């Protein structure tokens, strides 16, 4: 309306911009009506659309400055030929099917409809982008005869038409992104080619092999560095066959010799052991016809033996009635350490009177009734449990002379770690060597104090008694690679039983004139262990250590002039369950 009052009409580009804005608004209204078929494309539709999707601020301000409405008035009704299910893309598309609607709209607003470029479909509309990013909508040339003369007068229209015709066979260009436009402008300013710059895809970086140049100038590829593997260590779990060196029955029949059998076993708590395996001890004694059974780590106190709730009295009286029991209990710490020794009764033999040394009472003494009635009953039935013929051997040689439960050293006697039985032909000491601890907190005490004092005591007994000595039990050391399934593992150097200090201390004891009986008799035996970690489940795969030993004087290990006691064999019983240790067996020939 303001333009009509001006003598000089506005430039054509203003009318083109207005036409584009109105076409876009009408296009949205038309789509809204098609989606909701119950609504007709009337003026009320435009109001409804405006309420749901208001015009942008920039468009509204443009119209307000020129006194135009954001939406041009629409006809109040559509011709019968119009269908609400049609979905033209813009006003010019719709005008192809409804020329009357276009003429009625043109009469209300002085807009100019731009010609469309020709295409395969008469109703298709293509958009092309200029360098400013504005979209131009065109009309096919066949339908622009009415406006051709007016458009020809304007140089702008002629240029627009020419541009449209020249790009009719090409695909519409997309608006360039800001980054691309910036890079293109920079390329133009640097004198680059006028062709559009294409961004090359950056190839993925590949890891290149390191190279080196030798003296001749040739390039050689370096081999990739490999992570250093952990040091390999042995994994010996196979149990090699052992050759049995002794047959007790054959020795008895051919030579009249008696086989004195000693069994050692760490039971890891005697009360729990008895509760879970009530018949294990009696069956083991019967199977191997044991003369002495040495137990370590009993964890008993003297009051436990008399406690009616534990019923140890009834158990030993029933299960081990053919043996005298001797106990050494810890007095410094409850439920700790402790040793026990069960010695077979042989007829009328017994302890000789008048021998010096501290004696430990037998099992009958622990549970004796007034008047000695129970003691007499035990003596009467001594041979009823596992009768073992002594052949031509004197019974006195099989009975202990003395039993002591202390070393006689106040620094070590409080933990109940030793029981020493003196027999006519040798000494037998049951010992539970102190463990160095998980953090090796007792390593110094064990190697510098206990081991040295214990060796001194054994040497003193052998010298004073003028007979060989045997110490047996859990010595808490795996001496060499044959006694360890994983020798060479890094953690062994800091683990109790496998430290260099413990092995050196044990080597010192052996170097003082004593022999490891099992290794002496079976030097090539591998995989014969006596301890397996229950927490790690190592018993079935045989991942163990040999911690239990028979250590003997050299004089009892071979035939000699006047020797009546000779060690003949030693082996393990790995199939016997009940503890994380297994029993070990020593067979000694007692000659007639």
C-alpha cells in the first residue's frame, strides 16, 4: 500500500523477497490442513497455525516495517475442484490445479510469482542456493507467458531466469557450511583454483615399524619390543614311583627281625581332627602296625584332657586303648602348638624304674580313677588292640625307658613343642618346629635361637646316651627343589618354610652329622610332598611341599658292627585325609 503512493516503484528484489515469505507461510498452512483433514485451508486455519507456530521475530519485524501482515488473507472458500488431500509444495504448485485461487490471492496482495524451471513433473518445485544462501523458487517457462513481458523489462528477473534455465539439468546445491565457506574464501584470497575446494578425508594413522640404518646405509626394520615374561619356575606335580626297600613280613620270617614302625602326622588341631575323623588314628595304627604315633599341632591344654564335654577320655580309652599317650601342651598361649606321642604296649614290658629325667604320665594317668582300677584294666587288655608279634626280639628293646616333654631349656619349653622318648637302642624325639609366620616375624627366633638350641640338645643326648637319635615331625622347611612343586617362584624367597635362612639353618643341622632319611633312601624321588594348601585346593593336583621329616644319626642308617637298629625305609601316605598334612612313615629293623 505504501508502494502504491510512491512515484518510483520499489526495486524488483523487494517484491521477490515478499513473494518468497508469503509462499513459505502458505505452504506451512497447507501442510497443516492436509495433516488434519477435518480443517479446511481458510483464514481461520492461518490463525490456528499462527497460534501453534508463531512467525519468527525477524520475519515479523520485516513485515511490520513495510506494513504487511505475516499472512496474506486467504479466500473464504475453495473451489469444488480443490481437494484437501492434495499437498502442493508452495502456492505456485497449488495454482496449477486452482488458477482461480491464485488470481483471487493476487488481487489482494501485490506480489510477483517467479517463473519455475522446467522439470519432468509439472508440479515439482526445485530450490537452488545462491552465494548468500537465499532460496529462489521458480515456475516452469510454459506457464509464465503472462509474466514474461514484465520480467523481461527487469534486468534482475532476466538474470534470475537465465540462472534458473542454466541449472535445470543439475542437482540443487546445498548451502555451504560456515567452515567450508571460510576455507573457500581463504583459498580464493591466496590465489587458489576457482574450482570448489574439496576437503580430503584424512587417512587413518597407521602404526609404522621402527627402522634403523646399518653401516652400509640399508634400512632395517626393528622388531617390536616384547614384554619381559615372568621368570619360569618348575611345576612338578607328578609323583614318581618309589621302590620299597623293606618288607616287614619277609624280614620276620627270614631273619627273625622286628620292624619298628614310627608314624608322624601334623593333625592341625586334635579336637577338630577327632570330631571330623573319629576312626582315622585307630585305622592308621592298625593298617601299618605302628609302634609309635607322633602328632604335632594338637592345640590342646591339660584341662582339655579332663573336660567331660570334650569326651577325650572316652575317645582315647576306646580308640587307642593299646597305646600309652603322652602330651606336651602350650602354657604360654591357649589353642596353640602342642605335641602328642602314642607308644604301643608290648606285654609285660614297661618303663624301667629309677631312670633320671622328667617323665610324662601315660593316658591312664590322665584319666586314672582312685585306687588305679583303670590302670589295671588297661594293662590287662594291652595286647587286645592290634596284637603284633615280636618274634625273637626282646620286648624290652621295644619299650621306652623314659619319656620327657621338655627340652630343659626355659626359652623354648613354654609352647609344648617336643616329646622325647628314650628307647634301649635309640632316642626318638617328636618335634613341632616354630613356623616363621606369614610376615616372617619369627624368622630370627626360629633360625638363630630355636634351630641352634635344638641341635645342641640332640647332640648332647646322642653323646650322653651313647646311642643314635632320630627326630621326627613337622620341621617347617622345604629343603630343596625336590621338596617343592614350584621351585623358582618369586614368592618362595619370602614365604615361611622356603626362605634362604631356613634352608641354610636346616643344612647346618644336616651338616652336623645327621641324615634326611627319605632323601637318603629315595634320592630321585619327586613329587612326594607332605603338605598342601587347603585354601588353594592344592592337594588334588599335588602342588605341595615336603615339610615333614625323619632326621637320623649316621650310625642308624646302615649296617655296622654290633648295630641292632637300622633304618630300612621311609615314605609318605598321601591318600590319608584328615589334615592339610599327610602321615609319613619310618621303618626300623630291630635285630634279634
